[in-house]
């Protein structure tokens, strides 16, 4: 199992709503899922720039995560996420 941290700054709530409708199926296509997500993340230490939405994603392995982000069939889903505002996803491992 491998995890990814996603942070979203929302400028376009309509794009977020559209993305949420498709994101779960897109993740599942590569064995991924949202482990947890929050619209109210809290800094435990330091002074990070907190996103509007933070999520922890899981995948069976690194190759599955890379397959998800690089899948040409999911380019429209990734475009929706990118149109939300800013979107950063960090693979942890």
C-alpha cells in the first residue's frame, strides 16, 4: 500500500462538485481510494499554508498511483481537478 497527499485550494466550487462526482470511479480504476478528506484541515506544527480541502489517497502500489495520474482516459477528470483552483498531489513513497 502506498499513500498520496492531495491539497486543493478552491476557486471554482462548481468544478469541485463536478470533480467529486467522477473522482471515486477514476481512483478505483487503478485500485485507489480516498482514505480520508477534510474541508477543515488543522496545522499541528509550524505555519503551513492550509488548503481548502486536504485528502489522503491510497493505492495498492506506486505503479498504480502513476497509472492513475498518467491514464489518458482520465485526462478529463484530472482537468476538472486542476480547474478547481490549485491542486497539488504528493506521492508518499
